[in-house]
């Protein structure tokens, strides 16, 4: 059964984008991968999502070219982890915009439920999804951190897409703490 209508061939750019970004689970999966949490079991635990839902969302993000599978050794067994592609990394301003808008307009249920976009270069929170409002520098996955109060007392650097010369994916350590909040 289809999850929803296919909007990939619509004449409207927003509709085509929503074909990928219009699903909350897909956005939350991308959040996890940006936090360096690209292994299935770790995502499942963090998101508290059913295997079937996570499997479909991961397949959709791989098919759309935002994520890629990369093998890793799990104690003698080869498994797959999900890493950003350059196309996936380009989605950062979309996720930043959702975080910034939510912080501005939606009440958090607790103090630990806040998440901020931080420009790591100057160390300041930003109110813009693609440019630091403090120093004016363009935000990229390499120079942006997310400060999720439920994950860490300090901002966490984001994962980036592996470069063509990289063998392993650029991973961020510490982003996969257990829990359900951002």
C-alpha cells in the first residue's frame, strides 16, 4: 500500500520537494544521520519507530539520493549504515528552517525539548537556515552544529557526506544517545 500520493512529477517545485520532505519520519531520519546516527538499530531506538516504517523511509531516502548505504563490520558480520550524500547534505537548510521556525513559534513541552542551530565557526546561534545571523557566513554541514538539549550540554557537530577520496564516512561521535527527544 502506498504511503501517499506520488508528487514527484508535479509542475510545482514545492510539491516535488514535499514528495521527499513532506514525511515527518523522513525528516527525523535525516536528523539522525546528520547527528551521526546512521545505523538502523540506533535510529530505531532513538526514534522509537517500527522496523517496517524505518525500513521504508530509509529505502525512500536512498532511492531519492539523499542517503547512501555503506558497509561496516559489526564484530565479524557486515552490516549497512546510512550516510549522507552531497544531495542529502544540501538538505541541511531545510532541516535548519524547521528547527528555527519551531523554536520561534511552537512552545516546547520542557526545557530539555529545545534544539538550536549553531554556527560552529563563531559559536553563535543563528536565526537563519542558510547564513549565520551573527557573522554572515554561509552555513554548511561542516561549520554547523545542532544543540539539542536532550542529547548534550554542548552543540554537536554534524555529519557530512563522504568526499570522493574518503573511504569511511565522516561520522560524528556522541550523537546517538538514547531517548526520543531531538
